[in-house]
């Protein structure tokens, strides 16, 4: 694994309704994510935060796709810095912010590898599918739409963040942890042929088998995979500081096992952690867990 890591904060809270997620990057820094990665032997550069305007100074705009223009502009900035970090042979570690930031993350990563004639995979940990479009979304919140645009369907303003369409081939995209989906999302998942491991699959198969299958899907025929981890994938008893909690999620040890298995593959090319909301948290518990998971993804071990 590359020994250079670049931390990139994206304090985006425009993609959802509950305030506070813009403080997520600060919460992870307070949990000393950079210092703890350095203790694992990595060279860590903190690139600071991407500039994102606060909603107080912005019109909401179209109710079907709130804050569309600013989210699109911020996503382009995210894409550009991640592309630059990869050019410098450093591994991006991105923390948000709401999950709409993933459109920019995946756009930058896919651009870099496409120039090498290579594809990428994505392993997406989430309680929610995030595969609505402006036409199917009941809320108009963009944090429920990034997967649709990554896979090539949705609003033109978001699709043109990347020159690639789709950014990721649906056959290389895989969900882990789903348990709260809108009916139109179920239809889109089936239509695109995306593999989704729900919590029932985790109950029946166990995290070891699910993660093994997910790694195979995301790495077969690709240069490697991006990990996008929404903290609401984890049960709220362990990750209370999220805007859209859903009971019955991934356990503390299941989350660490998944990250440890991902490290073992040496195929992770980048990772992002989203939806950490300190306003809703208890003593920074969710950011601490997010930091521990990142450490596991970079090789931290019990023994």
C-alpha cells in the first residue's frame, strides 16, 4: 500500500436537512485521525477542507433537487483535488459532510484511472441506497442521490461533474448494509443490475462471506476499489451521531472486520467516511469509531 496519505475534508451539509454534518471533518481531526495514521507508519498530509458555502447564504432552489448548483460546483472542486492527490501518488482519505460528496470523490478517482485505461470498483456501506434521482426523490435531498449519478442516471448538472458516464460500471459497484430503501430505489437497483447485500444477507451469510463477495465484485477487472462508508450503515447504538439513523445495522466488530479484510486485499485505492454529525453525537463517539475504522482499513491490528 502507498505510504503517502492525503486527508481531505468536505464540510458539506447542503445535501440533507439536518444541520451539523458540516462539522464532521473537524470531529475526525479532533479524534486525531492524522496522528494515528502516522503512528502506523504513513506519511500524512492534511489538505484542509474544500470550500463549501453555508446554506444561510444560498437559495434552496428547485425543491426536487435542493442546492443543486452549489453541490455540483463543490463536487467539481472535490474531484479536482482528489485527481491531483492521485497524480502525486498519494492515497485520498476523504471525510464529510453528507454523502453527496461521493459524486466528486468518485469523479476524481475514475478520471485518474480512466486516463490509464483502467476501471475502478466501489464498495458502498450504507443503510440507504442513495440511488434516487430528482424525479424519484420524495425529499429533494441530494445525499439520497449520489449513487444514481455515479452509475450514470439523474440530473445533467451532476452527471457532467465527470466526463465519464457512468463513472463506475454497475457490475463493479456493490452495497453492504442496506435496510431502508424507497420503492423507486429498489426498481433502479434491479434495473441497473447492482449487487446489494442487505442486512438479511449479513444475518444469513456473516460479514466475512459478504465482504469476500463484495471485494470480488469491486476488484474483478478493475485497478482496485474506492470505499464509501456512510456511518449510518452501523447500528445507532455504536454510531449515534448521524442524521438518518436506522435500527438493526452493522455491529462494531463487523465494521472492523470488513475494514481489516479490505486492507488484506491491498486493492483499496481510496476511502471516504460520511455523515458524521457531532451535533447529534455523544462525546465524539461516532467520529472516534470512524477514525478507528479508517485505521483498520490501513492495517491497524489487534495483535
